[in-house]
């Protein structure tokens, strides 16, 4: 919600299309480009945004309202603002650069008059309002779209009206936004504006997690819409658009009633500051009618009679005031009755515990005498047990020493066996080496003998050949 022609529908389109990066913006909510308002009344998305929170699918619907204080629309601003505060747990208020008194008064009046008369400001204590301040200049240590604590603190300290307004909501945040940096009719949006939108969407996602447990079914939403609408349409200030002075009168009257309720609670603290017994309960019953009559007279004289509201307007307030006072007293009275019953029960338990303690002490005395009789036997038993333990410890120590000695001997024996095996292995290696060398020498000798034998055979062959030739030549000569 917010003033007319300030870009509410355009921003809602961007937030609803969370995956859009500026290339194209679909008109889920209709956007116009002129001085005349396009959005008339309240529009809701057909398809919800789906989020999975703690393993459960949550469906989130976006609502867009017409601009407030527009001269070209039928009057209904109070109904629209009150309806949104009544139905939506998260409300985004769109403003240009900063909040004005007109913005604050519109929110404040409709918080008082809407939300089904706001039930004593209790309903909006669960709501969150986010003030989106558009066209803000860049600031140091500030991120567009994020909830800005420094900006919130400056508004809280700089404006008493905003400070008072913050007390009516469970949570309130300020989110600065830059200028879009281009005409959105050309479907070209500045990068800073898109980043601000993404940052705000992340903040909204964290808020959705907080409200996930309060999610209701579609039928429940339908019932809430009908209930809020019927309740608001029964409000004469909304239907007939009564004057601002009349609104202020009703607001002032409700503020005075809140002060009366606080004083009444303080008085109840004094009334119920008694001992918790049935005698004091009778005194409280006597005080009840006197105290209620006193405060009802006080409200009639100092609140209702001084207001300029008509009897028709005061009648529901008077009825609610009496019901509220009686409810506050009844709550305290029921709590006091429970405390009295609890005190009586505690007294009975105390007496019972005293009797049980006396019997217990007598039993303890008997047991103590019996214990003294058995003490010497127990001490003797403990002494014998101690001696037995010492003997067992000595025996165990001796066994441990013997075991250690045997283990050391076994280790030494294993070490000697390993050493012996190592020496045998070395001896075998040495014998093998010597045998290998001997075999090599024999092989060399055999090879040498073989060479000599071959050489001698060759010599014999040569000699035989020579002798054969000689004989042949002699034979030829003899012939």
C-alpha cells in the first residue's frame, strides 16, 4: 500500500517474479503510465509463490491495493488500509524518499479503527510492516533493499509520530530503494534497482520462515477475507468516511481506555497482594464489585463524558470497556483461586511431610543404634578385607614380576634364536658363495682343458695331414 502513482504495482510485479532479472517484467498487477490511477480496489495473485520451509510447501499470495488519497478514485482509503492490516501479516508501505505525516496518520487511524477494532492493539503486535522508501540517494555502509538499521534508528529518533507508530507492530523495518534509473515502459530496469529487489526478496524469505507456523488453508483465507470485510463494513467510520476530528476523538478515547486498563491492572496488583488462603478470597469477592463500579464511573466521567462522540458511537466502546475490566478481574481472580488452592494443598503436604519426617527421624534413630552395633563388625570386616587385599596385591605384584621376567627371558630367547638364524643364514650364504666360486673355477679349468684338448687334436690333424702328404710325395718319387 501507499500513496497513488508511486510505483506500488510495479514493485509488486518485480517481487512476485523473483526470478526476473530485468529483461522482461510481466504485468501480474496492471501498471499505468500517467497521472490517472490504474489499480482500483485490492487485487490478489491467482497463483501463489511457493516456498519449501522445514520440509513443508508454503503458498504465499501477494495483494496490491489502489493508491491512497487519489482524487480520481471512489473514496475507500480507510476500508482498504484497514482490510490489509486485518488480513496480511506482512504489509509493505511504499513511500517516496521518506515518510510523511499523511502516511503516518493514515496508518495510525486505520490501526485504531480497523483490524476489527484492533482488539486493544493485540492483533497488529503479530504483524510486520516494511517501509520501502523509493528514490533514495546512495549512502555509505548501506545496501539498497536490505533492512537498514541506521535508517530506522534515524527515523525513530527524529520523529515522535514514527516512534509511537512502531509500538503498534510486532516488527517494523525500513528498506531504501534507488531510482529505477530508466523508464520501466521500455522494459529496461537499472541494475541497482534489480539488486535492491533481490535483497528485499531475501529479507522477505526470512520473514516467511517466521510466519510459516501460522500458515492457514485456502478455506481459512477465504473465511478471514469474509470476516474482515463484514467487520469493517459494519464500522461507521469506514462506511461513511467520517471526519478526521471524529477519527481523532475515537483514537483519543481508545488511548484513554488503554491507560485506564493499565491503571486497573496496577490496582489489581494491590488487591491481590494478599496471603493465599480462603479468608483473603472472601475479602477479594467483597472488593470486586466496589472496584469495578469505581472504574466504570471513572471511565464514564473522565473518558466518555469528555469525548464528543455520540451515544451510538460510545455504546460499543462502553460495552467493550466493561467486558475488558471484568475480563481482567476474572483472569486475576481465577489465577488467585488457583494459587489459594495450591497454597492449601501445599499446607496439607507440609503437615504430611512433617509427620513423615518425625517418623523418619525415629526410624533413623533406631537404625543409628543398630548401625553402631554393627560398626565394629564392619570395621573388623574392613580390616580383614584390607589385609586380604594387601596380600592379593603382593601376590599380584609377584605374579606380574614373574610374568615380566618370563616375558623378558622369552624375548631374549627369541632374540638369540633370531640372531642364530641370522648367523646360519649368513654362513649358508657364504658357503653358497664359496661353492659358486669353486664351481666357476672348475668350469674355467674344464674350459681350459677343453681348449687344450681341441688344440692338440688340431695339431695332430695337421701333423697327420703333413705326414700323409710326405708319404705321397715319396711314393711318387720312387715311382
